[in-house]
């Protein structure tokens, strides 16, 4: 079922059961900590899915978790857990999160699901039979944290990951490769013939630039660990986690096992992704589909990153807030309204708790809340039910014209994922409706019995605006929309958008939609890390500092501490003396990347034991959010030299 807009006053119902819409989010890394930034994509996708369902589309909305790869295996080992049990427990966190946020996904896929594993192997087999998979030797740089291979031209002299800025691991092993280079021209042709394939346009231009420089073949299997999907034709290899993850978009809708469902929903109408994984979705994934002869998705929309209160989201900064904490404090509808109203979808944006409170007080409590309360209170005081309209004046036509434009703009904006513009348009109608009350002065009309009909017309017009607003905000503010519809006792039906559709019914004024927040007493929930001024520790004297013996040391050997992912044992040369220290830098530095570095250590620190291994000293490192860097000396300095 879908609806075709003939004009603003009539939306004609048309039976077309073949009309479908398939929307996806990227599947989330199962061992990540959910925060408002990571939930943003799914919240937006949910709004789109609800909008399309409202418009009568047979909609399929997919999300899930990515559960394979070396990083997962290491994390499970660190906790001493069976890897499958580890991911089973973690996946439930996301399943519960989406329930708590009332996300309306039709399927939650896990890459450890049996049907997905089977589909991935069949997909890979087809690529192999096509001649697009070949055996070779990979030698290069790999980011374990992002599960990403990088070429020499992608990275700088420090060999840091371009995305997370962690040190890369140098990998050398037998791998299978995908002939990605083969698809450079077909992809470039597709981009040029389908200018809306990737949005926003500046993200599309980034991909075109990469294509114009030429793609290189990529490694798509690993042998150094076994937590992954085995290749169907070579069991000692597991499939590269990103290849595995991307195939979820077709395995979820029945590729290879349910032809009817697959034909119904594929190709996907839109993949919503963060900008950091645009390359995988806009270049590698389409090339994979070309390899097996499947149509490409209609659109990849790569949105920007969120900061919180102007800071990058980070545990150490205290702003990696679980979205449920915000929802508990402010309400789900208010948080969603703010996200889509203040953050232009596609660009980077900032989630400001102060600005959220301003939006609640100004837009929701003052503008919408006052409109609803004033209107329904006056109806309740003067009529037994919603009155009939009769006497109309010029100001009524102004309100109708604005409603007409708002509805047309709403459809246009929502269809093109311009949520901020859609909400601005609706709130212009809300504000004008409040002005309409001031201009028509219904409280004065109510005092004159001869103006009862005119009062009825004014109040009917206002109730009808509220009904239209409740329909338009329903994909974003689900509970608020239902509350409004219940108060005026109408149907929440997009087919009724337009003028003079409100039925006679009793109304209920109800409690304020959004109580104002008193900023003088309100305690905000995002607890940012203390300012630099507050972080100052007690001052020490020069005599105290002189007690610290800082020296230069060179790392001779480095190895991980068994059963620990973070701890690394270092054997140091300190002026000819061999010294052992244990340090917690294993998540950022690999042992082999440390050998030969000249570092600064606290030489006279009292020895201690970490996981049973003696540590005689401490290296110095700087931490900025999630970034950690060991301190080294500038140029050659003899080991054992004192720092003064």
C-alpha cells in the first residue's frame, strides 16, 4: 500500500503491494560501547523506516552486530572466555539497547548466525569461480582495532592508522586477494551515470577521487587466527571480517535461500553509514556485488561524526554517554527531535546538552506545548466537542496556505533525508499557529455569544493544524504524536493529511506535553571530564621533583604478558644495565613495533608485580582521549642519560 499526493488537500490511496523500501544501518562491532554517537545512525534509520511505513511502503529495516575478527578473539581471550559465549553475551547488549530506544528494526542479524555464515561462503565461492579471488602473499600494514588493511600511500612515516591513529601492525602471510582493481572503471562509470549513488555530494567526490587514482587488489583472508568464517575451498583461511560483514545486507533478505524475499527487497534503497566506513560501502561492496552479478544498492548515505559538547566522544572525557541515560532524563522524543533538528544529517555535528535543553524549553514546551494547551483548553471550555468551521476570514486563508506549503515541503524533505529542514518547516507552522491565536483572540470571541460561530471556526482550524502536525512528526516523535491524536480523538492516518478532515469528537486537554526545565536547579547528565584547572594536582617543590630519577632507555625486547591484552613486558638497556618493566600499552602498540625505541622511564620507582611479573620502573606516555603515545627522545642520546 502506498499513497500518491495529488495535491495538498487529497492524498489518493493506491494499491501497489510491490512497492517496497529496504533500509540498513552498518552492523555494529559487538565489543564496542554504545553511546549517542554510535546510536545516531540507527535512530535516523528508524525514522526513515517509520516514515516509509506511514507512506504505505512494505518496509524492511535491518541492523545487527559484527562478531568476527582478530580483535574479538583477543578480547575474549583477555577475559578468559569462549569466543562464541563472549559474543553471545555482548550481542544482547545491542538487542536490548534497540528495544530500550524503541527502534523498529525488522531483523537483528549477527554475523555468527548459521544462515549468514552459509551465505558468506556461497558468495565467496561465486567470486572465486568468477576468477576474482586468487592466492597470494600479503605484506603490509594492518589495524587490528579497525580490522583494516592500509597501503603505504595511505599511511605516514609513523605507520599510524589513518582512522584511529593507533600504531599499525606489519603483517606478512599467505592470503587470498580480491581483484578490486578490475572494477575501477565499472565503478567509476556507475558513479558518473548515477550521480545520487553516494550522498552527500562531498562524500561522493571523495570516492570518485579514489577511483580516478585507481583501486588496488585487497587481501580478503587471514591465517594467523581462526575466529572467522572458513573459506569454502581452503579451510585454513578465514574470510576477512569486512567481507563477511558487508554480505549481511544480502544474507538478511534471503540471498541464496529465499529467492522470493530477496527479489522483493533487493537492491537496498539506502545504506546509512558513518563517513569512516564509506570506502567499504561505496567501493568494495559494490565491486563485490558486480563480481557475483547482483544489482548495486540504490544509495549509500555517509553521514558525519558527532561530538558531545564540542569534544570528541571518549570515555576519558566523560562524554561517551549511553543514550538511555539521556532518554531517561529528557524523554526519547525530545532527544530524537533534537538530534534531527539541530544536526544536519550528512555533516559532522555536535550534541550539546545545553542546546538540547534550549530546544525542549523553546520548541517543545513553549511553541508546541503552548499551542496544544491553549487550543484544547479553549475548545474544552466553550464546546462539548470539536466545533464545525463556518465563518472564515483572510487570516484563516493564511493559515491554510502555510499548512499546504508545509505538507508539500515535508514530503520533499523527508524523501531526501533532510530532517532538519522538515522540522524547521513544521515548527514554522507551529509558530504561525500561535500567532494566529494572538491575532484572532479567541478569548475575546468567547465573551460574545454572537461570535460563537467565528470562535468555532478559529478553534477548529487550530485543532486541524494540531492533527496535521501530529501526523507529520509521527516518524520522529512517536509518543508525542500518539498523545496528540488521542487528545483530539482522531486517527493517525497519512491519508488524512490536509485541510478539513478533522472529525467531530470530544477532546482531552491532558498534562503539558513537555514541562519546562528549570536550568537553575536542573542537573545535567553528561558529566564532562574536569577542566584543566580543576585537574591541577597539589604543587610540589623543586626538592620533591629532584627525587624523581628520569632516564633514557632503549627497548631491546618486548613481548605480551600471557592472558592479558594490555600488558607488555619490556627488556630495556639503561646505560648498559638490563632492566625489566611491565606496561599497559598493548592495546595501542604491538611488541614488535616497540623494539629499538628510545624511551623515558622513571628509574627509581619502587618495584611491583603485575600479573605475577616484576616491573622495575615505569615508562612515560601521554594520553589524549583514546590516543596514547609513549614519550621518546629527540635524536640520539646515550641510554642511561638522566633527564634534568
